[in-house]
């Protein structure tokens, strides 16, 4: 194909797919969505979508329906022992391990925020949150922080906050009496002496009440349940927006602007694979009235759609891994797996992307004069929700930065937040994605029966079915250990060294993560390369 024929082909494709204003129907209500491709049959979007759906459908967890049926045949679930018995049956049958979140100790509650949770956590600085933190007893601070006062703990960069003080507004407005996500703020201390991240205090904003481990066991357990419930809803929807849905309009503009053989197109098309299908399947499987998701999650289908639309104002192509860590002060939480391993993964990907870009562009002027690349930038930069996308590429630095970020989101960040971890971040009775059936106490010192708030017995199998569908088998050919071993990358002699270095680095990471996590009391085995597909996967 000569240049003229290529330009004609690209131009023709630009009329076959586009980003348009969209709405999504839940029940009888339409909710606005971010711009994306419109469904029509036949169309380029439909053809692409169905190809992805076919591939992803073959990767389903084959045990999901058996797990649901097994749990439905047991019960009723009215006590800690009955829930444990259900999980024990699943594990004994070899169907699935008991979720890590089933351990409701304070130690595990904190440890979860160092790996499979904790994707909205920030260092507390100076006088932030002083009214609440200054009210905590010195004895509590000493025990949880290994510092004599909260001021000392803050000065030593040990105090972290999870702020979900406005998340409750997205609770399914039709179900607030039966399930809800409270507005809640959680505080943690990085206790260097114990090598643990420990919960310091939890404030339920809706009641104005702050709880610590010095309160009654029932009150403290309820506070932890409240934070877990709201964070679970946040993590599922945050990952959907920031690793799936934001990529789709970028991909659409790429399809409209570049030939399929363009090297940047080839690389990103490889890593964007599945996003269109996952958005579509999410709408069918999750965001429909009375789906297992709708029945078990506090936000439900309707609240999730409201959150998704609002969250697009918070996306930013500038907020890549280094910026994210710096903005949240997470260099002071070095045992957070996203910090500890994410830095190495980001470096491996950036090294590969740099070599990849330089293999096809021999100068910055070549980047500047690439009309397909520059057209993509101009078009993607004006799509709502694709915030801070460069309107043009001036050279190696800005192109490598953007492409590295997009690859990292699909290949690394997504899997840290979602996938196999989605089974382990939830567990009945104390770590479910809602508080159920009972309103919050409005004063301290009252008797709290936490089982008034746990997932109903008939909903527990539905919740488990929904969560375990995210726990998919990961064939070796789909992991990053096998990335770039197929055409077109394996056909390119100019990429041989870069691919070899990438694979060598990932193989080394497999060993490193195994060795480090083997020494951890609360290991996270879901962040090694063999557990990370090279596309977003689920």
C-alpha cells in the first residue's frame, strides 16, 4: 500500500467509527455516559466488539455457577461460623480459596490497604484533619503508630487517610433502606516497629461519629465494615473508569486517525484489547436491574452509572504512575505493593516503550511530521473525559510518557485493582460491598449487633457469584511473560533486543516477587508477572 492508498484507507475508516454522546438505560431511566462508539449493526465497532467478546468469553471462570449453586445449597448464613462453613466447602472442593478479606483482624484490615485495596490512600500532612486526629488518645497513637503523639506520627510521615466522605451520594437511591455505602473516612498508621499498617480511626461522616479500637467490639467492627463497603464500591468503579472506559475513546480516535500498521497503533491496539468488550459486558452483566451486582453492591446499577459519569471529570493523562505516587505521598508507604512493585514495572515498560518508539522514529522531527500520529493527538485531546491528552507530540519525551502510561494502565494498574483480587477484597460477613437493612447508630456507646448489617443470606451466593467471575484463569500465553511473542512484534527485527530485554526483566520480577512475598505475613501473590495479563482482561 502506497502513501496515497494508506491515506484513503485511514480517511474511510474515520467515517466508520466515531466518538458520540451516549446514554445508558437502567430500568426505565437513561443515564449519560462518556463519549464513545455507538452500537449499530453492521459496523466497525460491532465487528471489533464481537471479536473481543468471543475471546473474553472463552476465559470465563468455569466454576462460577457451581460456586453459586453450592452456596445456595448450604446456609442459612446467620453467623460467622455459617459463612466460614460455606467458604470451607468451596475451598475443600477445590473451587476457590477463602477470600483474604475473611480475616477481620485489625492487622489484616490494614494489610489489605497495602496491596489488593488501598487505591485511594493519601499521606496526611501538617494540620490536615487536625480536629479529628487531635482528639485521639496518646495511648492509642502509641499502640497503632509507635509514636507518642499524633503530631509526632504526622511529622514522621506515618499517618494516611482514605477519604470517601462524598461517596455515599452514589448509593442506589431506590434501595437506601436495604443497602447503602456510608460517607466515611479512614485513618491508618504505618507502624514501623511492627511492620504493619494499622487502623487508627474511622469517621462515619453521615453520623459525625468517630470510632477506634478503644470503642466496643461491635462499634469498631461496624466502622470497619462501613469503610470496607464504601471502598469496595469505589475500587470497582474507579478501576472501570480509569483503566477501561477512558481508553475506549482514545482507541476510537486512534482507529480513525492511523493505519493499522502504524507502530503506535499496533502497540496500543494490543494493550487496549478487550476494553470495548468489557464495557459492553459490564452493561449487560453488571449494570442491569436485579443482576447479582445490582442486588449486592451499594451503588447498584443506577448509582454506578451516576458515579461513572462524574468520575470522568477526574481522569488525567498527566496523572501517570510517578505523578500519582508523588501527589499522594506514597513514597512514605513503601510496602504498598503498588508502590514497591509498580515502580519497577513502570520502569520496565518505559524502557521498552522508549526502545520501541526509537526503533520507528529516528528523530524528534520524524515524530513531529507524522501526520497520523499528530491527527490522533489533536482528535483525542478534545474528547470529553480524556483530560490532559496532548494536542500534539513534540518529540520522544511526551510520546513515550503518554504511551508508557496507557500501557501501564492496561498491563499493570488494572490487575492490581481488579481481576483475581476482586474475589479476595470482599468476604461475608464483615467485608461486603454494602451495609444492609439497618441504619447507622446516631450515638456512641450503644449496643451494636453487627449481624444486623451483614449481607442477607439469600444475597450471599449472588455476591460470591458476581465476585468470583472476576477470578479468571490466566493462561501463560496471556501473561506479560509472553507479551510481544506474536505477530506483528515478533516479525520486527528492530524490536528483537527490546522484546528480549522486556521478557528478561519480567522473568526476573517473577522471581523477585515470589521471594519477597514468601516472607510476608500477609502476602499478595496477585502482582507477579504470571498473574498480569498483557491486556486488561476482565
